[in-house]
């Protein structure tokens, strides 16, 4: 498993608080250390009395998100859901990744188990920070609002990923190990409501506060809004999705040059993950750029390549190709991130939210509420930036198809957005059935890990098909 301890199966350790709050403060590494309860209590009190150490605790949470988990880890959403859907072909030999490509996932799959355990580990850490900061007698109210707001965004984001992957899940808001050991899965509506409530509270807490330093690497009020707009879209609350997206579009204009969209200074970036202190490539560049054939793991599918229209600058600037030494095999790969480094800095960070998605969220929301002209205007903003003419779509059906098409070629190889679009629109079977011989309608959800069900029977029943 990716994490050495999970709040769903290891919360019986009372000294667990030390993991979340002091690993970055004391050792700055990903290994977890064991310290007996009296010491960990003293350390936690010290952490919550000092803004700098709370910031360090939050920094460790962002480190975990960036390096190991669903968001930007080696086996995160971009690659795993890229091969699960129709974006990426897989040529590797990882025994947990192959079933994702072949749609033969079992409840014993270690990749699926690690997503669950590591994501709930991050949630546990966020809850630790929320609870500790709230109880602090030394922090100012503004500091409390800033730290709790960031942790609420993290908690909402992690739960949003879990519910989209596994369906009904527990929504964890406590560090009480007795309660967490017997937690049950909640109805989808309750989970969605909890996510939206956390984001609304985060916005209230952080409104008017200056959170970030200019690099857009901390989840501030606009990050909360970006996730909220996405959740409103996924839950078909069209008017609210349009309203929130509009507020972001006004503040984050599209980067005019397609070639510069994924540079760290891009005007349209809302939240990005900084790849370490030393100059480093992004996880996406490391995973997706093919250096040599044979030796590649991932390549863009023929279906995705054929989805680009002639003259689309996204194809020219966001994909690249390489051939083997004999020029008998040519493969295309995602090249949004170019692995740009200098001797002193990384020129690219891993982007989590950007305003192009918000244009497409608003376009879909407008179309669903009958504003066809507004929807096509948003589509045209995305198409024109890519060097394409205005859309010819006019009817509601045509406009919705055009939006999904633009989402496919604009957001490809970005955190599994293609898979989530196929799933939420009910198109997964129609698209993947002919491509994946093992496809079953129950594949729209992943299995609850078998190890978690054994530890906590309250998580039963297992998802259908597993």
C-alpha cells in the first residue's frame, strides 16, 4: 500500500497524530515515525501554537498529495484512469496496472487499495489540522480561518475523488479512532452535500484573505470555488455551477498562447502543485514523455489522436511523437508538460485546476439551462485559443456533444477527467464497451478494497460486480 498506515485500518494507534503534524517539521521525509502518546500530545500542542509549524504540517499534506496519491502520484488519476478509459494505451508490466487497462480489476488490487488508504490518510491529516487549529488558544482568528479553510478544501477534494471512484463512501470529519474504525458508507446525496458544505465553509473562512504567495500552490478561496463549480456540475446544479465558474473566469483569463498554458506562470492556473524545493520535473512529464521505444509505458490512443480537428494547435503543442530506431513504430505521447528545468528552478508545476475547465463547466451549465448562445460563446473561447473557428453546433444536442468533444481534447491526460466525463454522462459503456473486451456496466465504480471490508464490515455491501 502507498501509505504505511490508514485511518481506516490503523487509527487504533493513539500516537498517530505525530505522523500528520510533525513529519515535515522534524524529518522532512515520507517515512512515518512512532513516538509514544505523551510526547505526541506535547508536540501537537506546540504545532498548533505556532503559525509556522501549522504551515509546515499543511506543507506535508501537499507533499503527500503531490508525490504519492491519486492526484499526482506515480499511479495517480492521469495515468491510471487514462488507461482505464480511452486516452492511453499501456505497455508496462505492473501487475496492478494491467487489470486497469484490461478492465479486470479485483477487490484485491493493490492500486485500488492504495488509493483508498492514502486518500483517507490525507483526510485524517486534514481533520487533525482542523481540530487542532480550532482548539488553539494562541493563533489569531485570521490565522485560524486561513489554516482551517485550506484543510477544508483538502478534505472536500479528497472525498470528491473517493465518491467519484467508489460511489457511496464514509465522510470522515474526526480523528476519533473508535468512531473511524466502525464508520459506514453514506448515501451519495449525503456525501455530495458534505463536500459542498465543506467548500462553502472554506470560502466563508478564506474570503478576503491573502493565502498564496503568487505561485498559486496553496488552496485558497478560488481553489475552493473551482472545486465547488465542478461539484455543482457533477450534481447537475446548473445555475450554481455557472455562477461560480463565472466568478473564476473573470479573475483567471485564458492564457493566450497554447504553448504557455502549462508553464508555472500561466495566467489561467488556479491551483498547481510545486514539485519540490530543488528543480524537478513534474510527475506528469516523468510518466508520460516517451524517451525510447521499446521502454515506453504509456502512449496516446488512436481514438484520442483522431479526435483532434485539422489545424488544432493543441495537437501541435500538447502532443509529440517518437519512433523506434528502425522507424517501424511511431507512438504519440502527451506533451503538455515539457520537463522544462533550469539549473535553479522548475519552469512547470503540476496544474490541478485551470480556467479552461471553468469555461467548459459554464458552457455545459448554460446549455442545460437553455442558454445556447452563451454556451457556444464559451466553446468558441476555447476553440479560438486553439486556432479553430467557432463551433457550428446550434441545437441543444449538438452543443452538448461539442462541449464533451472540447473537454476531450482540452483536458486530456489531466487527472482522469475523460473517465469522469464518460461516467457522469452515462456514456462509459457506449464508448468503452467496443474497446475493452472485459467491459461490464458495473465498471463505472471500483471495488471497495477487500482488506478494508475485512477490517470494518460496516463498509459492506461491496459494489456490484466485485
